[in-house]
């Protein structure tokens, strides 16, 4: 119901904006943005050098994963990307002349990344995160281009996006861009070279804020709330705030760097959609880049770490105590202490204690599986309890965990579990 209302609001707003847009003339706008595309490189490199750099950038930016359908040819497109407004399908990035980028130029590709427009100047759907890719340098865009052009062409047609009218129409996309998009200017130097590099990777190629930010009714990141956390578009998962130390705000840059490369650190492991990001993307980061990202993420934190909880543990007759003892204690410990390097501790666990219980509920229902990485090739996982525990039992065990061993968090209701059980919780 929320998605329906949101889509209806989006349709109405775009229709009204479209009438105003007609008086402006979007053809003139297309010409303006096309003329704004710079055509020179910023650094001399040989094509083989750029191609190898492009391979690295395509990996850490998750381009290969997003533009490869399950079981399909690499970079041939077709992967479905669910959004609150419909399904978008990733395009074919191979050099096929009919269905891919074979007839594009180097400048066309730069225009797509920097301005979010096709070679003819018409706008791309913002599910392609050009709102972040606009920060990518021309040199890195050329490197990505050389890598993509080195791949074997695949004659796989692109799938049409499944979006209700007028979403996806050129004029509607142009209105959206006029309201919510501004091409990036070159980034200013930061306090240190590492911080500048971290900002570039997080805000640009890594497009971290695209998931970790709240969005308005038209699907744009809310002004002034970038990085503050929000429900991931098209999923029930909560992408925690990068600015709040009680959620995903970085308090230990070294641990975060390890987490990005291995999927595990400091008694924590990533799961859900973030496990895919680590598996296909961040585990391939160079050490210096991982450290730079962690340093920049740490600079974003605006909330001090919470004080140690002093709330008494759940009472002996808490309904979830027996469930925890039967189903969870063998791995997570009788006192929620976990097992170092194997199972995460639940005591003082930020993912457990977040105000939004989405991820905790989804992890119990669907299980928790860390990615297999070169640094942690055989991670342990948590089985799903969707068929084992009722909605009431899931709520009870989570309430026990969220209020034991010094933990203190708001109660989880049976209705919240019921709503998420029916959602597409798996990444």
C-alpha cells in the first residue's frame, strides 16, 4: 500500500511538473547539457594501463555484478533492479554494435557517467546512479571505457524497463533531473590525500550514499540528509546511517577497512545486500583505497558513540528466553557473547539495537550469510528460521535479545515480523 501511494504521488508530481516543463522546452536543455561535455583527458596513459585500471574500477564499483544477469554473459545486461516505481533492467555494456556500446564513442560514455544522458542527449533513468557517477574523473571514465571495449561483444537485446507511465518517458526524466540533479564540479582537495581519495571513492565510484540515504516521494535523495540511512529502494532492508555511530557510523577506521575487504571484523560480519557489495566489489579494493574509504567514512560521523547500557537484563520469565536457548545460544552464546571469528556477539551489537528492526527481523527469517572473500574464504552462516518460528516467536526472541546482557531497544511487534515475512527480504 505504501508503494502504491508513493508511486501515485510520483506520477501526479511528474505530470504537473511536465506541464510546466513543456513551456521551458527540454530540447534546448538536451542541447545545453550535451555541449557541456568536456572531451579531453586529464592524464596521459597508455590504453593497456587504462584497461587494467578500468578492470579494477569496474570491480570495485560493482559494474560487472549489476550489468550481468544471473547465469548470463558478463556485462551483457538483463539483471532486474527492483525500485519502488517498477523494475529497471541493467543495459548491455559489451561492445556489441546493435545492443551494446559498440557504436558509442569515448565521449558518449563520459557523457553517460557525468551527465546521465545517452549519446542523443536524452536522459537515463536514475536507477543508473549517475547522481554519484558524476563525480568520476574523466581519466577514470576513459579507463572504464577501455576495459569495457576490450570485452567480447554479446548480441543480447536490452530489456525494456517495466515502469508505469509517465515514469521512464524522456520528458519526465528531464523534469526529475532539473529538480534533483546537478553535474559535479571537480572535487576540492581535502585535508589529506587519503581523505580526498576516500571521498572520491565513497561519493563517486562506490556510490555508497545511493543506498545509505533517505529518499523523497520521487525517489531522489533528500536534501541535507545524504548518508543518514534509509530503506533501500525496492527492498525492505534498512541501509544504516553512515553518520550515526549507533548505526553504521565508523568509529574504528582500521576495523572498517578490514570489514570492507573480508566481510568480517571486530566480531561483526556483513549480511544481506551489503554481503553482495563486499563479495562482488569492496573485497577487490587495494589496501590504500580501503583505508582511504574508511578514513573518509569516519569523518562523516556526527553522533558520538552511545554510552554503555545499564538496563537490567530481560526477566527470567521473558517469552523469548527459551527460544533463544533452544535455537540461538549454541552459536551466539548463553550471554550473547558470540564466538570470535565465527559467530557475531549479540550483546552491544549495533545491528541488533537499531531503532529500525528491519535487518534483525530479516536475518532471523532468511538467515545471515557473510560473503566468501580471499581474506575469509569459509565464513560461517546462520540458517533461516522462516519455517521454524512463527511471527510471534520471532518477535519474542528478538525482544529478548534486544533487552538482555545490557542491551536496551524498543520492542518488536508480531505485525512488524508479519509485514517483513511477506516482503522480498533476500538480496
